[in-house]
C-alpha cells in the first residue's frame, strides 16, 4: 500500500512544485517568443 512516511510525502510535494514551475517557465518562454516575433516585425 501507499507509504505514509514524511519522506514520501515530501517527495510528492516537491514533484508538484517542479511541475508547476516548469509550466510557469513554458508560459514565460511562450510570451518571450511572442514578444520576439513581434519585435522582428
């Protein structure tokens, strides 16, 4: 069954954080790419 130790819970929370931050980075990159494309025109 699922491991309820603090270590496993901590691991899950850090995975959630890294997923959220990578999504943030993708959004920022998309915005930067749009700005760059707009500047070229």
